[in-house]
């Protein structure tokens, strides 16, 4: 049995902060955690000296379109490997690949390719499965999705998705579309996380969605409605409904572009940290310089640290990695580091109902990131007790 000890760690479990911590890993699991004075380090074990830098659970990103020049819709082993290798540099140990709106035949190819890559081990983040963002969305809130492929789900498509719930772990859909309510009911009963997003609905549609298995809201404020007027009456939109209902969780693209600090603070004030995770929503330009890149079939321009549609009227995903988002939350939004780390670890694990990851606690998988305390750059990433990335 392989035993490893991480010593001199400034640990965020992230339920608590432990200075001068020791973490004992046996094979691929966390075996012991505590202050140095309370943990016996086994003889002849491998030691990793954290040098008083920050140690945290590996980050879990539940909304990733691409990175390193590749996109989920490429549907190849090479593409998925490059995406995983890009995101591990930001401390992500587990990611959920995300599609864009496309012909169903192409989405089926992505599902097949994802299943194959989930069975393989390679350097980079682990791949949890697939998030379908589209094609079951609103044309009025399409964002960077190709309108010509937006559609309602058919009975045959729902049957196809039911056969692939081992891969399809999450679906984003617009609940004001009647057929998407049935989609939510059927898929949620099989454990798929149903998410409200790219929607032109109102609070009434959100209530219907919750009654049909929807539990999450995709990138709050992006691709959704605010309060609108109906004659003299004001009708709350999806944003206000997300704030109102404690049963709903949500996610923030914390790249400093999609939402200003004030709106992030408003989300956290209304939803509280325990119901909000951060996601990169990264497209293929993540980790690459400015220029022109495609998101699915849509041309985008990467400039000023974010991807834009060609008319400059809307964003088309982020290019920011998880550790950079945590730095933005701490430095610009002024939230405590422990809360920012929760939003990247234990909260996405809760949202996706992942029981074996998300915290440095006894019995969990040994997925760990070591961050330079001065700038939050990733020093090392450990997955299942083994080095997957080390900054050189």
C-alpha cells in the first residue's frame, strides 16, 4: 500500500482552515488530516513539502466547453485530452465537458466520444461526463448558440438521452417550452441534473421547472430574464426566481467580465455561498492568446480577457481558469478565500451529487491542489494520490 504525507500545509478542507497541517494519503484516498501535532507520519512514506503554501481540494468545474485550442464539439480523444491538460493547469481535477447547440447527430457523436474518454487515464483533469447546453433553449436568449439548431426535444431524442445517462450528467434547457418540462421530469428521475438556462421564462416557468425536476440555474444573469412589465404588473424573471427559491442552486462565471463584483456580491447575499459554485464556461481559447476562435459553429473574437460575438454585443464564454477566478473573487469581490474555495470544490460536488470528491476529509478521493500563497498560481495537482501536474 502506497502512503504519502503532505506536510507543512496551510490547508483549507474547505470546511475549516488548518495551519501547519498534515495530510496522509493511502493509495488513492485521504486517510488522516489534522494539525502536525495530532498526526503521526508513517515511517518510510513519500513526503510532499507544501512549504506553508495553500493546500485545498482539487477544483471541480461543471461547465467547460474547451481550452488549449480544442472544443468539446470536436468529439475526439485528442481534443478532450488537450482540454483536460489545459484545465489542470488551473487546478481543476474534475470537469464536466459542455456541448453547444448543434444537430442531434453531432451531439450523439460527442456522447460516444465522451464515454470512451471517461474510460481512459491520461495526464490532465478527470472527465466526469457531459453537460448538454442546448439545443433545447430559447431563441430569444440564445447567447452564443447557433439559432438554426435550436429545437424542442422529441420522444426519440429523450429515449436516446435515457440510454446515455451514464455520460450525460447535466442538461440545460428553457422551461417555458412545454416539452422541456417532460424532458426534466424523465431525465431527473434517472439522476441527471436539470438546469434552467438560456431561457426567456418568468417566475411561473421556474416554479413549473422545479416541479419537473429542475434543481440548478446555469450561469446566473447570462441568457435569462429579469423582472418585466405586463401592462401595469411586474412579473419576476428567472434571476429573481433564483434568488427567491432556496431549492435552487446556481453558478457564476467569475472571470471579472461576465459579472461585475457588485452583481457577484448580490448573488452571494441572496443565495449564500453554500448554494453557488463557480464555473469557467471556458471555450477553446482558454490558455491561448487573443485572436479569432470558433465556439461550435459561431465565430468569436478573444480580446480584453474574454470571448466576444463578432458584433461585440455579447460574450461567448470565458478564457479564464479556475485558480484565476478564485483570485478574482478574493481580490476584486473581497470574499474570504475559504468561501471562494468552497465555491470551486465542495459546492459543485454537492450540486452534481458527487459523494467522493470536493473536500480534504477522511475517506474522500485524494484530489488535491497546492497553490502559491502569494499569487494563487498552481504549484502542483494530485489526483487519486498521484501527481498529474507540477509547475516547472
